[in-house]
């Protein structure tokens, strides 16, 4: 249903470094970059964009972005990279039977305060 998501950042270079490290275990990389944006995805598909937002609100109440992980190990790798790059842990990686018996995920708050979740659905 969703084609892509974009979020604002106070510091584009810092956010680019953060998401490049966190998305690598998931198999996502920079697909396009210039002075005004960094866009991630895979195989030429642009899925997640960062845009500079020097002022104004960055975060909406109860808003979060959930990123697909190809495996539990990839979700764990995302979480470890995020914490190493300055994220705050909101939910450690693990099964979430309260959500769904097949749901494995983790959640962090990025350095700009965005809530980012990584999810793997177990077959």
C-alpha cells in the first residue's frame, strides 16, 4: 500500500550516516543523494527519504515508521547499529506475541527523535 516514506532531519549528514549504518543489515542502501535529500531503498526503488528541516516540527504524536527486515538476524543487526549510532532503545529485538505470534521486531528513537521500528514476519 505505501510506496515511500519521508522524514525531516535537523542534520542531513548525521541522519545519512545513522540510516546508512542501520539499513545496511536490512539490505537497503542509498539509491539517490544530493545536497537536499538522501533516499534509501533496494534495486532502484526509492522507499525512505531524508530531507533537511532546519526549523518547525519534526515529529508527530504516535507516528512511527516500520521497516521490513528479511530475517530476525537482520532486525537484530539494525537494532545494534542504531544503538551504536546514538539511537535510544524503545523495544529490544524479540517476538511480540501481544501483536502477532509471527511478529519479530525492535523499536528505536533516532537522533532526531523519530520512532523507527524494524519488523520481520516469521513464515
